[in-house]
């Protein structure tokens, strides 16, 4: 081995604590990048493969009544490759529990194979006969249903018994939700079942179909094809034409993948920046310590370039090793992570690949990054003059620090505290880095605490403060307001209001979004609408209130005229005025006066649901009212929500560990560096009679001052981060707003302090092991 | 008269210290022959280290020139100066300046590597009396031993001149004498020109020629007709 390389190797060995520290940050950064971004790619590839294998539709059409010949008619269109009509009905699973309402969507399938949206059989057989049923796997698992079991369904008021012939997955219901308003999947309360087409048509009394799924030839002409379908299918009472991007399950999955991509781009950058700064500071200190050696090497004939290369190899090893270990462990973890996601979403296929080019890119990126940071740290080599470096470095001109001008403060400090402050001002860069590390750790902790609490706040805020009903009852189709009187006969209630909930495609210029608009009584007691400033808004007599996330999607604001395209056959769209933008944490909606929505889009006195506030257990009492489709209580939502916070809790745990690690590692490495550099100073103190503990305390004091400042700075930084995350991670389902609570800040500070104290205690081992006397004896370079 | 190794002509070096101009060297001229053992003698601040640094290609003069083997090194670029130091010069410093993380042998091999020298490292280590201590790290060696390593390191690249800056300055008398013996042996055995700068006047007794300096100028150049063996020097 070349002697300079041998020196490098020993230099790494000597600074192993700091080396491992910076290496671990690089590994973590690259690990998160590789694990998360690979998972996103794996998930996307798996989905694509799954969609390909099942011939997932490009366009989904819902209409009032579609004839079978439509398939042939549509397949005559240039861009329509395949069309498949089907029947989809909402039915009820009949369970032993009278209090329980379980909705299922019964979808017709071909007896052997679907042209489009083919099912993936997990258990049982695909061929299906009369009185047989295939059940979607998430639902089957939640309800403990298996092949061979019998289930009873209430279809259009009549009871039918089916034998389960298969447990299946469907590309259309990977993310199994009843509709956009459900917000979260509830596998026990909503499922999808597949019944042989002819049989379903016969038992439901539907001669015609109500949905058509389509595959196109050319994705580029998708919009034109959708426009064509809307126009062509008007005669069949077209209600909804959506493409794959808008399809509920697919859009939720895309949202998830986008979230992963955002994480893979943001968090690793933070880690790499800190690793870069640390590496740069570390190398600049090594250079400073090696000043004479560098001078000697220059004197014996080494070129600047050779010496720069020598020290850059230190940085390069960090980059290559960190990149490799991070990328390999990240790739391994991405396999497990993808599996976890696929299991979570019940995707029956698995496409996990090793992306060699990504491994390579990770290593190259991390190496280049480390080389650049390293060069920044060692550029001082160029300024070292061999002749001057042989002489002891001129001590820095002693000067007062700024704190000394504050006489009242300074005079009150003990001698050891004065030393602490002087040291901090003498080593500004190092202490700024410690402060920054404490600050980032604290702010990340604040963000993590906020996120975990905000999920709760979102839920409580939405279901207790924003919406105040205890029950939301949905009807089968539209009813006369007279149905309320029937309900009133069965239950005790405090207050009841009929409501209308209708899907619309809302357009503002070229921006559009399909959302449910809810028609409410003018003085509704079930909603508390507030604008961004917290001002109360009431339901306008005319016009619409829209949620802030809808306003963002549509780029609409108060006073704008937006177009509401109805899906009710025979009803044209209408322009309405935005009368206000409201804050809503969960979901994306519009709200109108019930009379106004009826006048514009329906008929007077028509409702399709009711809100009820009641202490009565009304679910069991309403179960026999045939007009009722669903009854959802606040508790139902609470339970579903808690189930789904499991994944979030795991994510939060990982975030706490990563953010704490960042602070821990930087503080640990910087303290080690301090100990290495100040061995002589500490040795002198030992000779004077200072104990190891006293010296350790001095170090702790220095670090603590910067850590406290860092933590304090971390509070506003954390708040900024929260604001950024709130803006970045908003989806159609969640809207993050709300501030960080004092309790969260307190917990974040305590956690940061725990990590900082742990790092300090680790460094004591080094102090304890230092041979101070030897350090005084050997003053060699 | 033997072959001239280098010629120093009207060399001056000024430093600006605030508003004061410090004349470290003022109009210094002399010549050095191949194989000579030269001692530059002078008190602290007399300019001897500055002179050595300029001759060694580690510093540049304000005025004047140094011609080495017919080449004017004072016109050299940085890179040419580095190559000059690499292939022509061997340095021995007062505080040894060894690389702490390399063993004695590795310190010597380090320079042999960059000069692609074919010198026998074992032989050199034996010549400086460190054959048995080759695998020790500097921190495990006494000052005298470290200085021997420094000499071996300088010799290993087979330089044309050995420039020694106060090589005994940090050593006790006996060790100092031993080091001087090693330098003399190197001078004789390898035919290297050796230039020692020191403030310790008895050392001048072993030189072929003594250049005395004071306040940046040469006050006297003395040819020593009968140099003393190092072991006979006392201070």
C-alpha cells in the first residue's frame, strides 16, 4: 500500500468516532432515499404490472341504463379498443347483528373472464355460476369469509343466498373505499362482491346495464374520447365519465406514491446537507491539525494536487462507503417496505427489482457530494506555505468577545463560564454546527409530534367541531321530505335535518374536480363553517361555499362563478357563485342551501339523507327501514380512523429516531473533535489539578449553551417546517392546518435533550480514556 | 576548486510587518561546492532560516537569485519548485516533523515512493543506527531517534544537498553529537552536500566552510582547513 494511503487509513482509524458519525448520517440519508424512492418505483411498477395483467380500464362511465349492444357501438370508435358493459348495484350483507349495517357493491362479471378489469383469484376458481359469488379479499379477511361459505345479500329489498366460489382481488378496488366521502377504508363495513352477469341482471330485475368500462388505443386522445362519450351517451342518461387518474382507488394509490416520492426527495437532502457540513468542518479541523505535516510533505516535494487528493480520499471513502451501504441497505429495505405496502393495499402481485443504475447513481451522488464538501473543508491546503508551517502557528490575536461589552452580564459570570463563552466564540463554526444540529433535531421532533397529534386534531376537529351530527343516514336514492316523519316515529332525537348529497364535476376554466356537494338547511345546526381567519360563515341563500382544498384545486376564490356539471341524467350544468371558502380538515366538498340545490338541480322538497343528533342507539332502530342505505355514527369513523393510524405511528417512530440520531451524531462527532484538538489544553488543566469530571463538565457547558440556543431556534424553525409540511402534504383527504401545541413543543424539546445528553455521555468514555500525561510528553506532528 | 552546486547572488528578502519593513536577508552572495559540509552560523534572527528556505525552494526572495546546477531556481514556478524539492533537496528540521501515523520505516519509504528512489531503505536505516527500531511509530521514539529517522528520510531520496535547520536544537548534547556524526557519515558515504544551519558555534568546527551571518547579512566566510570529527566537538 502506498504510504500516503497507509497514512489515510490510519487517519481514518484515529478519527473513527467522527468518521463513523458522518458515515452514519450519509448512510441514513442514502438509505431513506433508496428505500423510499425504490419503494415508490416498485409500487408503481407493481401497480402497472397488475393493471396490465388485469387489463385495467382507462375510462369508467356510469349511466342510467345502457344496452348490451353499446359494447359493439363503442368499439367502432377510433380510440376505443375495448368496451365492457356491466351492472353495479349497492346491496347489503345480512349479518346476524341487527345493529350492524354492512354495504356491499355487487358487480356483474362474465362467467369465465372479464374483458376489462379482470379479477385476480387468490383462492377458489374464476368460473362462476348462478348463486355463486366471488368476494374481494380485504372484505373476506375482515369478515372471516372463505371459499365454500354461504352469505346472504339483500338486493333491491329481496334476500338472496350465495355460495362463495372465490376470494379475489380487483384492480378497481385496491384501495377499497365506498366513495370519495368515506375518507378511509373500512373493510368490515364495505366490500365488493362479483356475481355472474345474467344472474345478477335477473335477480335485480335490471334488464339493462349501468356502467361501461373502456380501454383506449391512444392515451394522448383520452380527453377527446371522454368528451365523445359524454356526448354520445347522453341518450343513455350518462352520469359520470372519469378516467383512470380520477378513479378513486387508483388516485388514492397515486397520492400515496406521490407522498413517498416527496419524502424521498426532501428528508435525504437534509441529511446529506448536514453530513456535508460536518465532513467539511471535520476535514478543515484535520487540515488545521496537520498543518505542519502538510508543510513537511510539501517540503519533501509533494504537489498541492497530490495532497488535496490525499485528503479528498478521506471524503471519497465516506461518500463511496456511505453511498454503497446506504444504497444496499435501502434496496433491501425497499423490498420489505414494498411488501408491506402491497400487503397493506392487498395488491396480489409483487414487482421488486434491484435497480442497479439507482445503486450506482446513489454511490456517485454521495461521492460527488462528499468530495465537494470535503474540498470545501480542505481548500486551506493550498494556502499552507511549507516554510511557515514549520514554525508554530501565531496565536490568534486575543480580543474581547462581544459578550464582554455587556458588563452587567459578564461580571456576574464565574470564571469557568467565561471560559465557556470564550471557547464558543473562538470556535464559532463548530458551535454553530452544534446549534444547527440541535435546532434541526428539535424542529424535526416538533414536526413529528405535530403530525401525530394533527391526525387526531383533524379527526376531532372534523367530527366534533366542523360536523356536529351524531349520525349521518343515507337513503337509497331521493326521497320526499315525508320520510323524515317515518324516521321520527322510530327514534328519540334532539335534532334532525334532511340533506342532499350529490356528486358534481365542478369546473373553473380549465381546472375541474369531481366532488360531492352537500345541500343543507339555511340555519343548519350540524355544520360550523369558518373561513381561514376563523370568521363564522352561514350557508348562503344562493351560491356555494367551497372547502379550501377545493378552492386550491379549482384556483377559485370568493366571487368567482364556477360551473357545476350534474351527473343526473337529463340535467344540464349550472353556473353558481362562490360565496365563501371554508376551512375543512377532512375531505373535499362544496356546500349549498338545500332549497337552492334543489331548485337548480333537483325538485323541491327532495332529500337523499338525514343528519341526526341523538343519544339513542338509532342504528338498530333504523335497520328495518327499507329506504335507508347507510347509517354511520361518529364512533364508526373513530374506530376506522384509529385502525389506520397504526401505519402513521410507525412512520412517526422512525422519524423521531432519525431526527434524534441527527442531533446525537453531530453533537457526538463535534465533541470528539473538540477532545482530540484540545488534548493539550485539557492535559494542562489536568496538571493544574482539574479532575476528568470537571473537564467533562466544561465541555458539556459549552455544548449545552449552543444546544439550548439551537433548541430555542428550533421552535420557530419547527413551526416553519410544520407550515411547509402542511402545504406540501395536503391531499384531497387531509388538509393540514392548525398550530403546534405547547405540549408538543415541550415533548419535542425533552426528546431532543435526551438525545443530546446521550451523545454527551458517550463522549465521556473518550475523556476517561485520554492519556493526558502522554499528550503533554509527545508534541509531535 | 570543485564543481559548483549552487550559487547565491545578491539575495535579499524583505517582510512587511505593518508599517515596518523587516530586512531578513540583505544582499547575500556565496557559492556551495558539491560534496561540501557547510555550516551557516548565526544568532536567532540573523536570517539563516530564511536563507535555507529560499535555497530549499520553500520561499522566494525579494531580490537576487539562486542558481542550482546552472538552473535559476528563483525563476521557477510553484510546480517547478516542488519538483526541485522532490528530487534535489533533502530537509532535516529542528523538530523532526515526522508523520506521526507512519512508522519510522514508512516515513522513509514515503519519500522514496514519490522520488521513485531505488535506495535500500534497510541499509539507510542501518546507517542511521535505527535498523532495530524501524517499525516503531514516532511517538515511541526518543528525540534523537526521531531526528535520525528524519535524516534517513532526507537521504532516502538521494538528494543533491541535505539542508538541516538546527538539527540538534531540540536534543541533548550527547544525542546532538550522535546526530552530527550521522550527518557527517551521510556526507562522506553518500557524497551528499550537507548544509547545517545553527546558532551553536562549536558545530562550526566540523564544517568544511562556515558562513557567519548577522542581521540578514554574511559577516564572514571561513574555510576550515582541518574540520573536527563530530565526536570531538564539545559545547
